[in-house]
C-alpha cells in the first residue's frame, strides 16, 4: 500500500514537473515572439515615419496644412483660450510620434503649434492608426480691427466640412486681454496716442460691443450649421480640463480617446509651463518681455475686476446684460452676483 501510494505521488510530481517545464517553454516562446513582434512594429513604425517625413518636410508643412481637408473647426475670438486649447491638442497628438521625434520641452514656442512640421507628421500617423480629426483653428471674424461691430458679418458655411466648436470666454476678461494685444506696437493696429483702456472697451472697432456681436452672430450660426455645433466655455475647460478636453476630442471626431494621453497633454500644457516657454522664446528672439504683451498673459477667470475702475465694470456689465445672447446666459447672470 505504502509503495503504491509513493509511486502515485512520484508520478503526480513528475507530471507537475513536466507540465511546469512545458509551461515555461511556452512562456519563453511567447516572450520571444512578443519581442519579435515588438521589433517588427518598431521597424514598421520607423518606415512609416520615414515615409511621412519625406512627404512632410518642414518647408512643406504649411503647404500641406493648407491643402489638407479638415474634420472639424474651432472658432474663437482672440484671447478666448485658443492658444491653450491648441497646445492641449498639439501635445495630445504629438504622442503618436516616438520620443526622439517630438519637440523637446523648452526647445521653442509658437502661437500656432498645430502648424509645426512635427505636428503634421504626428497627425498623419494618428489618422492612419485610428479615427482622428484634423482641426482648423480660426477667429472667424473677417475685417476684425478694420470694420465696426455694426458691419461685422460672420458665416459658418465655409466650415461645413465637419463639427464646429465655438470656444468662448467671459467677454469682460476677453476685452482686457484684447486691449493689451492690440496695444502691442508689433501688431500694427496704430491706436491713437493716449488711447486708454476705458476708450478701448467703448470702441465700436475693438471694444465690448464688437466682442458681443461676434459671440452673438456665431451663436446664431448653430441654427444654420449643416453638422454638429457646440459651445465650449473657457471657464469649464479651466475647472475640469481633463473631462472637458476629452469631450472636445470626442465631439471633434476622435475615437478612441486615451485617458493616459490626455493626462500627459494636460501636464505638458499647463499655463505656467507655456508662459515660461513663451518668455524664453521672447528673450531669444528679442521680442518684448512685458507681461502684458505676452500671449500667455494671465489666464485668470474674472481678472478684469483687478484692472478696471468701477465705472468701467458697470459699463461692461450693462452692455452684456443688454446685448449678449441668451446662449451665454452664465455671463449675464454673473452680473447680478
């Protein structure tokens, strides 16, 4: 009995050893094949990058962008958060490139990152690998700075090739940042001498009525749009950046959307990071480093209260209450608080 039992235990132990050995061999074979597939994938990826790189050399990038059809359009009045949103998108898409192909932090700063050659290569790869949109960013305000708000006419019919996202911000914050933008001598607006911020906000050419008219006309375009149309509020993006950016990508046509890539894009696009990079860029190029002349100026919500006297704030509040479309009711309601 004892001998028979011992033989059964020995046979069972031998069987387990054999199965373990076979399992180890299968595991090692799978690991070897996985390594081969990884190397094959790297080779294919490198070949793809090489091919796309030949097609999209830096000097051809702008031309390629002009010739490319767009999948969605982002419309915003200047100083409404366009640069930040475009960097979020840029830093998301750039992750389709291997690290050595990407722009290195601090290397440069541009006001239109979506036009950079490495972005053009990355978006081409993204569109090959999955459903991914090429975005057009526009201010959608023909004649801006040349015609008064009474003559402003916008149209979304030229952007009928996909969804439209209207990016808006509290017009009181916009008009303050826009004043510093237009006051920059490099922009060529040639404001009259002594033209202060109180004059600016009341201007038919630049002021709060022009911004309100731009917002109202684009809100009216929703009823005429042939495709999806949504409004993205800067304040919501600032408060819930990952969720709002995810919704933005889905609406624009991205599928699937990666939570990990969103987190990386948000980290790379933090306001302080972009502001530091812009400052470095300005120092290297010899441009003004005046805080108020920078594109990444403050980014604060409600910052206009720190920069205007009470009379000017009441004027802005009154114009918003009287003329702003109900699509932006949150800014009207804020007046009463």
